[in-house]
C-alpha cells in the first residue's frame, strides 16, 4: 500500500470512519470567514477575531506542515430519542445537543490522534506532527471538504453522504509530504431548505450563513453572563446546544449510529432535570460534568439556561428552586433568578437578595 493508504487504514482501525488528505495550503474559505466576522455574525466570540490571521494558513499552527490529514468520527446515538420539538413545553427538563451527551469528544479524539501520530512516527521515522481538535485556529471544515470528506450544507455544517452531519472532525498536521485526495466539489442539498425553515430563531439570514447571535447553541454555550432580554425566551427547550437544523436534515435520517462507546450518550444526559441543575453546588457540578462537553458552559451558564427554561415553562413547582437561586454566590445566577421569578407574575414572590 502507498503511504496514504497505510495512514488511512490505520486511522480506520482507530475508529475514524472518515479519512482524507488535503494539501497544507491557504484556507480557501478564509476571505468568507473575514466577511462573516466583519458582519458581526460572531457575536461576542472575540477569540475568533483575535486569531483571525492565524486561520489563513496551517503554517501558523504547525510550522513546516506539508499535509493535513482530515478525520471524522460518528457520534450519532445508537438509540434515538423522540424529536426535541415534540416535547411538551411544561416538561421540566432541558435538551442537550447530541454531541455533548457522552464523554468530552476533545479527549476521545485526542487519544486517537496521539495513537495515530505515534504510529506514523514509527512507520515514517523523522516525521513530526500536531493533532488538532477544534481548539487551534484551523478551519477544519475547509480542509475536510478539500480532503473529500463532504460538502457545506445550507446550515453551514459539513455533510457526508453516508454519515450525514453527526460526526466530529479532527486534523493531523504533518511535515510528511502526502498526495492529497480530490476535493468534494458538489453540494447534494439541491433545493432542500429544511434546515433553514426549521430553525426556531431564524438564525440563517441566507443559505450557508449563520448569525451566531440568534443561534441557540451560541446563546446557551458561547455567550457568557446574562442573556440579552430579547434572547431569554428563545431557547426553545434547549439547555445546552441545539440540534434542530440537523434533526430535519434528510441526510441524517438513514445515517448509521456511531460505534465509539465513549461518545454514546450517558444515562440521563439527553434531557437534564432543570430543578436538579439549580440545586448543584460548584463541586457537585464539577464532579458531574467535568469530563463532558457541558463543562464549557460552566455552572453559571447551565443554571442560567435552566432558569430561563423554567420561566418559559410557567410551571409553579419551579418557583421555590428559583427563589433559592436568589442567594447563589454567582451574580449572574442571582440576576437571572430574579428575572425568572418576575415572569411568573406573582406579587407575593420575594425577589430581593442580600447582595
């Protein structure tokens, strides 16, 4: 086998269902990224602006890089829950995006990337490389498309004919010259606009353009502090992330389930009891979520989101738990609890706090 075939075969043995190789050239979508940032669509994700130029070329991440090995691993749950949009509004649980229901994917993919790099360095002595799992300024989808893994959907996700969009991307930057694969040049979305039409917050101003400021995933995960007034009633049952634009995608309907046990949902992680979230101390929150992707929201963000969902539910059994949050040491949680209680329109509710 050629070096390229050997590397791909080893990657598949490690659990990567998608494998491809791209040349380490300038990112083709860099100008589009800059226009997107200049339009304000990144919201308050200032790190995207700070590292803008670093995303132009993978050399900024790994000097001397010659090839980018792009890899994908399926995380679709083996047993699918009922669609999130069918849940009754009064149900006191918050939905969790599918990618975050198992072990933190960063660690799972890093373990596999490290194993693949170690094998490459053994088979090709003198090779250096760096594994990347969405924590370095690399436009992963750009290089994944160029490596033949899929095309850009109208919801901006990378779509694959076999796996749909429920897969993680990882990259291995190597100073080893490899023959690149043909890029995926054709979109297979056709006239379908299901993802655009289903978005509950109209976060897509145009096909292939996401305004993060309206995206539920951004609101529940990336946006820190108190949510703006206009966004507080826009979570639509999600406490962490959102899958709506993926749930309706035809390419996901018949996609196979993922085979990596560490990425499969843990018991009770698909929908979190909101009242239980409100009661978690900082240490209890750490013990429960530290090794999951939910850790990114931290306790402040998760309880803030839970309070907003409870306010939207208008279920009176939530009132005592919201009142307890008035004494939380976190100022954002206290402020959100006050607002949540005011939504119940109860004149006898004491929303004062000692702070």
